[in-house]
C-alpha cells in the first residue's frame, strides 16, 4: 500500500483582532513544529482604513520572526535600530537571539490609498547552540522565482527547485509562496525532513487530495509529489530540519529551557529589555494567560 501524501491536517485557531482575523496553525495540541517552524499565522485579508495596524513594542528570545505579505505594508522598528517598511515581494527576517524588542505598525501616509492587509508571520526556533546569538535584522528583496507548468513560486528561504534564496537560515529551512494558474502544477521537493503546505486562496490539491483553505497539511517525508490547481490558487510551503530537542513556548518567547523563558518574563516585567529608538513610549504588558503556549 502506498504512503498517503498528507499524513496530518491541523485546523487553525482563529483570533479576531477587530480590524482583521489571525489564523494560527502552530503551535497546536497535535503538533508543535514542522522543521524549524514553531509558529505559523496567516492574517487577513483585511481593510485597515482608519487607525491601521498598531502592534506596540514587545519582546522575543531564542527565535527568528519571518514576515511575508501578500498585500499591504508594515513599518518595522526594533531595539537594535532597524527600520524597514515591508511590502509584497520582500521578506523581513528578525533574529531575536538573546533578546530583541520590535513594533509593527501601518505606514500612516499610505492607509488612505493602501488599506488592504494580508500575509503570513512565522517564527523559526533557533537550533541548539545558537539560541543566544546576537540579535539581527535583514530585509531581503532579491528572492528567486521559479516556474513550472502554469505555476510560479517565490523561494523565500532555503533551496528549492534548484534555486537558493539569499535569506539567512540557522537550520535547514524551506519556505516558499506558490502561485498556481488554472490547471497549473509544480513538484514538491522531497529533500526536507518535514514539510507542510497551507492553501491561502483558490483551490489546490496534493497528488489529487484536495487542500482545505487555511488548514496546515503535513506531507509524508521523503515522498515525491505534485501540487496542482483546477481554478488557480495560492499555497505556502514550509518545513526543513527536524529538531531533536523540544522547544517550549510562552507568549513571544521560545526556548529549549523553561528557565530561560521564566527569566525573559521577569526581564520584561522589570524593564530590562532594550527599548526601540523612536518608539519607546508604549509596550505590551506580559499577559497572565497568553494565546501562544507550550502544549503537554
């Protein structure tokens, strides 16, 4: 009997943030990670006419955040002095390492003409021995695009289909946005330890098995397969190296040690994290019961 292409499906938990909806598939009770990806959010589409998006300064440790937009723009500022406006076609990679603080806000001057917003935010756990590296930030626009039989794909991180993105990786990582035309198809590389896909819009199937919108479909390891669409669709592919050491999550903190997370909680309460130049007047307090937690 042949191995099924899809071994697990995870239905997102939706959070209504007022202006837009966030759909979170990782971490989940049934699965914490796919490769180094430990947090996967899809947000929008939304109309942010008015105040726009205003995510006040908040901290991270022992992870790297990856922001990718389908529509809209976000101003990023952080405590190492980085400032960048992310737009579609650009990936923002912020490495928290031993600790960083950042904010994410809509560019006020653009809200009247560009109020739309949709995209992905994911977190990558940093591997053993590199969790406490120095914080860093990069905005990458020269990403490779590949095409095959009515499909084209941005390679956001890692190497896929013979193309390699210049984005920094700390563990073996694959991350791509795939745009399928009606009748389009593209192979899904089988080299990664763990892989998953998410249908964001339209329709798509993996080896004839239809994908449900916003679900995370975990793919069989080592199995070659094809992604196809009847009417056209947008699909995110993610995965990479499987981690041997468990990661714990509390709020915006990820670590292989619970004690390190507790120290970060104490540091944030006590104001020991660095502040953001130009955005130091506000902050998000540490929650008692965060929406992102480790599961037993």
